[in-house]
């Protein structure tokens, strides 16, 4: 072979690897601590949770949906604003086959096998199949579908970089994953390096009200998982930690009124599909397509209800709402910064979470930043 032909062949191989179409078969360890052999060709991917599309976009960019062979529809159901952004950017997303609804029980093995997928990406725990669905996993693997587990939910701040590195390996996007993980670790360190020096007595007691407005009763919360982890990382003390075992649970409103927290934090599940003027709209609106005034007014209305309006940090405007879906995305580092800046404005006066969010979208997403992702009940800005 002539030297020019050899160089051309070598460059052609490099381009294939960079496109993520073909790589040598590899064995990886996933987040369930399983050894998984990934085939040489990975161009038909099943997503157990379509909310992971923005995570894939960090790696695949403009080619984000090119190898999506099947998804669960949880993205459009739980985050319609974000889904609308992706649908506008990638109209073909609407044609990606649905392989179930928004639960593990609805996952259609027959649909996946008919699609002829190479790889299935599942979460350790979540809306789609989890690590405990062993029979499903075994049947997929017997049919030649490699299955890997990621985690942005149970231990988000520990497992986000591990999950992104894993996705980079299996999709042939190692350099993109390394680039994102450098950004992630640097931005998280900007908080942890300061928070580590804050004494426990100087850390505000925070009550986290999960999915404000979803239930008439009060109050669902998160503790050892999901966004509950963000409070500790941001330099707060979760008041539910000694009273609610496990990942999540319910706190009694009477207890919160008799022993009020220093700060009240709500998660927002409302989106731009709601109008703030709708009398029956009970949620805080945040995320894609929601502006600041709309978000703040929805927060005011959501907290203006019997019992909750009497809670001391709400009365005194020591309250904040944050986009609920931060807990299930690599964007979670931005949430930690926003919370830390709110809890410790003097110690972290140089921290700019809005700038971090803008950088995330500019550098790692194929869609623009358009919307508010946190808001305070008062007029303070973070």
C-alpha cells in the first residue's frame, strides 16, 4: 500500500471513531458494577428515559438523535418545555419509536427486539427499567442488545462524571466526555472548596418541598438521593435528614410550623404549557420558555395556600424554587451553585450560577438557553 493510501485509510478510521459509528468491541463497567461488552457498531440506541437526551447531546451535539432507535416518552411528559426545544431543533425526534410509556412496567421488550437495537441505556433507578429488572436485562442481552446503567439520581454528584465517562466510552465519544467532566468538576469544586470551611452551626436549616402543588397534603421531600444531596453540597442542613429515612418521604406541616426551618426550597414541575393566570394551575413554573416574572408569580401563588403561607421562611421571603428536573441531568452542578449562592451569598459572592448555566448551554447543548431555572419569592437575585 502506498504511503498516501495508508494515511487516507488511517484518517478514514479516525473519522469513523469520531463519528461514533464504529469502534473496537470493548468491555466496560457500568454504574450497576456490571461488566458489559459493547459491540463494535453502536448506531441503534434505546433510552430507558428520554430525559437523558440532553446528556447524550453533550456527547453527540448536532447528531444527538441520529442513533436513537427507541425511547420512553417521559421527556415530553415531565418536561414539555425542554422537549419542545429539542423537537424544534430536531423535528425527527417526533418519529423516534416509543417503547413504552413512563414506567418500567410499560417497557415493551417486543418493540425493542423488533427495532434491532445495539445498546440500551437504563438508569439504576427511575421511570424506566432499573437494575432490579433482571429478567428483562437477561432477555435483552440474549437477543444481542448490550445494556448499561447510568445514574444521575441516587448519587448524582458522585455518579454524574462516572456516567458521562461511561457514555463516552460506549458511544465512542471519550474526548467529549472528558471535556464535559473537566467543566463539571471545576464548577463543583468552586462550591465545595468554600463550603468545606463553613462550620455546621453556620449552615442554614433547609426544608426541601418536592413537587410543590402536586399533592393537597404537605409535604413531600427528598433526603438521601435526588436533590436532597444538593442541600448538603451547597452548605445547608436538610431538616428531614433525621426524620425521614431513605431517599424521600413526607414531612408533617405541623412539625415545620412548630420548628420552622431557616429556608424553604420548593421544586418546580410546572412549565410553559401552563398559564400563570389559570386558577387551577397549582405548580411553580420554571424551565425552558418561562421568564422571571412568570416564575415568581407562579411561586407566589403556589405558596399562598392554607398552612403553607404561615410557614416562617415563606412569610419572611426566605424561600426559593428550583427546576425539579435538575436532579436527573448532568446540569445538576448548576443547581448546586444556585443553592450555595442563595445560602451563603457573602462567602460565595464571586460565584455566578447564571453564567455557569449559560456556559453549559453554549458549550454542551445543541439548543439555546431560554428560560428561568430558579427563582426566589422576594426580589433578590442570585
